[in-house]
C-alpha cells in the first residue's frame, strides 16, 4: 500500500507531509523562534570542554571511529535550513547560537542532522542574497562548528531541490524552485551542490553527508525496477519531468573532490523502502557508505514484523542510520518501539525534529528553545539520557 501523498501548503501557516517527513511551517508563528539572520548565524563557535566528534567510517555493518571503536549516531534533526531561506525569512528557524546548541547537547545527543536547500547554498535566483550563497554557507559552517565544539556529529543533508515535477505525489507542481520535496535530485544543480558541500567540508571527516532527504521515484512510475534504476543512475526517469541526478552521480561528485566523509544513502518511498537498496547500492571507491531510512507511525512499514523482513537484511550488511524517526500522536509509543528495535540491532537514529512546532502535526520534540520536551519529545530525551 502506498503512503498517502504529502501536502506542502506554502500559502498557509504550515505544510503537512503524511508520507515520511513532518510539518514544515511556511510562515513564522509565535511558536517558532525568530528567524536567524546571516550575521548572527555566522558568529564564531564557543570553545567548550567536549571531546571532538569522531571521524566516522563504515566497517562491515558498523560505524567506527578513527580508533576502530564502534559508534552510533543518536540525536535529532534541526529543521529550517531547507525552507526559511527560500521563503525569504532567514536561514534557520529559531536560534542556533551556542546556548541553543547546548540545550540540544543537554539531551545527550551526539548527532544533529541539518536539512539544506540547494538553491540557497548555490545562491541561485530568486533567493535573497542575504539568505543565500556565501551568507548561507557561512551560517551552515558556523552551526557545524558549534555542534562540533560540543562533541556533536553534524549531518548535512539535501532536503529541497530544483526541478518542476507534476507527477504522483507532486507537492509544488506550479514551480521548478526548491520550495518543496521533489522525487529525486536534479541533474542541473544537485551535483554542483554536492561538489561545493564536499569541497567545504572535505577537510573535516567528522561531518557526515546525507545525499537526499526522501526520494520517491516509485510515486512517478508503477515500474519499481525502473524506479530503483532511476534512484541509482538518474537520467530520463519515467514520470519525472526533469533530468535526474542519481545516487551514483551524487556520490561521484562528492568523491571527485577528495572527500572521504561518511555518506548516507536513503531508499525509495520517502526513504521508507530499502528492500532493493543492496541490489542497487552505489559503488563507492572510498568504501564509506551507510543506508538511510525514515520511519513514522503513519508509514506502511511501521511494525517490528515489517522491520525484520525489510530492514534486517540491510542492517546485517551495511551501517544503518534512521535519519528521521517520529510520530504525529503527541506521544512516544511508536518511537519507543522503533528505538528499542534499532538498539537491539546496534543501528543509529535521529528524531524529527528539534523545532518548536505543533507535536501533533510536526512532529516537534521541544516546546521551547530551552529544550523543554513536548509529550512526544519526552520519549526521545529520556531514552537518550537513560543510555548514558
């Protein structure tokens, strides 16, 4: 069964996704923190007495550090970098200064995923220059530095990209701009985005690269084999209006810069289906890939029986990172079960999302920027603290 389509309403107060990712506010609200301007976002990191985050690499089906010790990524997403800039409202949604990063660290988080927008990073028209290009890049670099100063692994991820798409599950068919989730990355700009990101961070192997938020080429065609080939190889894909950059092309762009950073590669069906991930796995000359998966209580595969059938074979062979876990119940029964299952497998996971939104539609982990958890966020916070 297909997950229901997402709806990103850019003219409303929020844009709701019901297929894999959470609510993304389209306008500022009292619950959201103030838009962070480029100068504030670019302030220098504050030195704190935390160990540096590890330089992660894949070893069999585990992540290990530079000393060979097994590591897991356990943390949160920090949404905003994907939508604030393209909406002309800033760069991040709420504060990302050292106090904000400390509040995140206080949950015993060791990883933060940072969604990005390719048009903002590349400074393309019609992005406001105050929130794009050099200013955007500097703000992301500053946030990465603050996270690392707290011993937290930054995961930089492409969330919204260019390309007009009018097929199944289209979220912004009226525009080619990066104002919503597209089914696949675009050949026109995404390789350039990853070339630039990799050049920016290739000297820092503590930074993890997440190639594309939630591919859904399987919504553009009923031919699942064709969808997976599109996922890996790109080109002219059935049902997709623009030329696609496949996962192999993006990985090649990263490695061509000399970057050997860990790279996360999501599956299809909004990163919820990994059944053919091993078959179509991109070739990585650096041998440093992990599979990425997203799960919510409203997804098709949302019980342990399905996890055992669909995910366990992947986890047995490669490192596995659940880049987004969450639920829209304002409670934490589902994520409790997901975390328990992933803990037993030694896999990684990050909750969506560390933003002050409505937990029943977001879902949002915190109700204020000081780290007060929502009823949903209590589950992740207490679980992470209890693991120390």
